[in-house]
């Protein structure tokens, strides 16, 4: 187990470095620098600005310093567009919000998705099964940027039940719509995966044995069937995390929740390279970390898995 | 030797003609299976209609997609209502532009992005996967590890970074989407290649001295085609969603061009003024296109990949 974790981490670190490398190569390949404007700066000013942000160093040195500062001081450097703001400020302001509704959307997606999938598998070919399959097909064509306007239309404009945007310190009625918009699509995937793996488990030999020895159905499902059926769901959590963090961009922009996505898109419009890069790298690191945890959990639950 | 008399011989020939059954290829089998699937055929018809709408719908549009009717600007709530008489079949948007012409163009761009993305996935992914699978060993593990690494990067963020750095244009979007789309396909193609490369006909080709790349192109890739077509069809909606996602944020297709994502975004920002059609028309085309692709893909999977049932 220990050597597995070490080997898995040994893969995770180069992945992160490649991500940083890709970001840097993209930035160096950019025509013009971050300070190229329609009205060019005088050369002396330009040189000072480049020196201030360390952009006159050779590329490898720049990259090394960047990584060093992140690793040693958790410092993503200054924003290129706002002098009074660093990338760390942006992260500190936006990330708690993103992680709050991201966490709840995970809870909702897993809770609803797994119960729907299990219910559909137990009542195979009943109306409940068809309902679950119908929902999971329907949710495929309702990505978060379609869900968000529809929710707003129904719950804010027509029914007037929920506020149309903002965060308000994470008060529940401000959190509901972002969470639903974000969780729908991977809730559907979780339901579909749970249903098919549960069906497979319920048809296997050890469940038949459990039935034969007269265990009540409730106990069979909770004690015996659920754990093996959850393994494919567990391995789906990595992609689900990517979907969540990507979708948070739409949620932030649409509901003005003030999470990391809002800063990301604003910086994209302002060409604020350092903020975009900082967020990309941090999100990448989180994704890689999350995948690592999922893999370790997987190996811990199912000792047959080793790679 | 006893020769059969003429009548018997004629009878035999006739019987042989009767018994002659036209052979059916695997493709013909698959076609029959596909056309038996009502949902898939229905979806294919819908898809054809959407494509006709996207590529020929512009001929009946009364206005250019970027023609701004200043009389209607800001008054679309009252005067830009969808109607046949004014020629604005789908109404107008807040700038007084004809929504019908814009929906036609948006659908076309979304379809093109989906098809180009899937096309890149088919060409690059299939070759990459086939090469990795065929050569095996260290080449395989290096190539597939690279795919694993690229897959664990949240690509939407890198794509937006690219769009910011190299400028927001359709071309950049095509390149960016093409760059990710082949990863899944490479995995699928590799898995299939591993089973194909041990078949006798590959062995025969090796024994007769065919060069490895030639074996991949002539013997492996044609046998991957079925599964590749299935997954390419299922990739298209993913590509359309990716493009719409970026255009929804305003980072994708730029004015005066538009795509379904950009139209949905514009419609969503206007809906509180009672111009619900501005959201509903693009949304309708978006949803039916995705639905149709999913069902066609499902039908193709049942038809071409019978073991997956």
C-alpha cells in the first residue's frame, strides 16, 4: 500500500509540472507581452515594468522562480493589471466561495445520484427505473449553462422564490440555485453509473447466496451489495471534480456568486495573465490532488487494484 | 460413368440458382440493425432537418444576420415579437438583429465545431491509439502515460488561457478543442488494437514482410472503424457543449458571428425583459441537436458494437 502511494505521488508531481510548463510555454509564445497595449509604453517605462515583474529574466529562470515562490511561500505573484491586488488575494477571496457551493453540489450529486441509481436498480424495469433513466438522459442535454438560465427563469422570474444572484455570505437561499445548476449533469452520470453497477452486483453469485440463506432484502442491499457497487462511482469522482470546478466558472458568472470563476473570466477579458495562470495552476493542482485521493481510496477499498 | 439426363442437370442448376444467397457484409448487417432502431432513425431524421436548417435556412431569411434595425433596437419586447409578416420568424434580439438568421448561423457554427472536433479526434486519436497499441512495450507505456497526464489537467482552464493569449477567434477555438478531443479516442483505439493485433491476418501480414506502419493503416485501422464511428458520434455533443460553454462566457465565437452558446447567453441576459423567445429558440435547437446526436450514437453503438449489449 505504502509503495503504491509513493508511486502514485511520483506520477502526480510530473503531471503538475507539465501543467505549469504548458501554461508557461503558452505565455511565452504569446505575441507581445502582458503590457503590450494599443498605445505603446515608452521604452524606459517598459523596461522598468518588465524588471519589476521579473519578466526580463530568461524564461527558465522565470519559471523556476515562479514554482519556487509557490512551493516555499505559496505566493502566486502580483496581478499584472491591478497594482493593489496579488493573485493570492484573488484566491483567498474567491476560493472559499467556490469550495462551499462545490462541496454542497458534490453532496447533492452523490446523495441524489446514488439513491436514484440504487432505487432504479432494485426496482428494475419499473416506473421508477424509467424515471431515473429518463432523468439521466435529460440531464445530459442540460449542461450548467443551460440549467442556470432555466432555474433563474422559473424560480426567480416566475415564482419569485429565490434571489437571482449574489452570495450574501453563503445564506442558504443564495446557495440553492448554484448548487442545483452545478450538480445536475454529474448527478445524472452518478445515477447512471450506480444503476448499472448495482444491477450487475445484484445479479452476481454472492447476492444469490445471501438471498438463499434468507437474509432480508434491506440487509442484503445495505450490507453486501452497496459497497462493491460503489466502486465505479468512486472512480467517477475524479472527472466529476473537474466538471464541478469547470462548471463553477459558469455559475460564478451567471449568479455573481463571487467565486474563483468570476475572477477567472474577468481576468480573461482583461488579459491579466498572472491571475489566469495562478488560477489554472491551482485548479490543476487541486484536481491532481483529488484524483490522487480517489485512487488511494480505491486501492484501500479494493485491494485487487494495483498499478 | 452415368451421366445424369438433361432434365436432372437443368433441375440441379436451377436449384443452385435458388440456393444462391447474396452474402451480407458486417456493414450491411449493422445498417439493418440501425434502421430497426426507431429512436435512432427518428434522431437521424431530426439531425438531418437541423443540418438542412443550419446550412440552407439562410436562404429564406429576410435579413442579414448582422443587419441592425435601429427602429427595433431596444424595442424588441413590443415590436421584435416573432411573426411571419415582419419577416422576423424568430423575432429580434435587443440590438434589433434578426434572430432567425442568427440562429441559423449559430446552429451552423455549433455543428461545425462538433464535427471538426470529432474529425480531429478520429484522425489523431485513432492513429495515436493504433500506433501505441500495435508497438506495445515501452512506446506504448510512454504514449499512454502522456495521455493520462493530459487527461488529468482541467482543460477548460488551459483552453481559456489559450484563447486569452492568442486572441479569441473561431480558428483558435477549433485548434483548442481539437487538442483535447482525441484523448479518449486514443484510449479506445489502443484497447481495440491490442485485441486485433493478435489476429491471424495481422500475423500473415507480418510474415509476408509488410512494414509496421502499413499494417496499422491497412489492417488495423479499418478494423477499428466501427467503434471509432460510434465514439465519434458520441463525441460530437461533448464538443458542442464545450464550444457553447466558452461562447456562453463570451470568450468563444466573436461578433458578428455567433454560436448557440453565445445566443443562449444573450437570451438568458435578456429574459427578464419579457423577450423569452430570445432564449427559447436557440435553446430549442441546442437541446434537440444534442438529443439527436446522443440517440444516433446509441443506435450506432447497438448496430456496430453488438457485444456491448
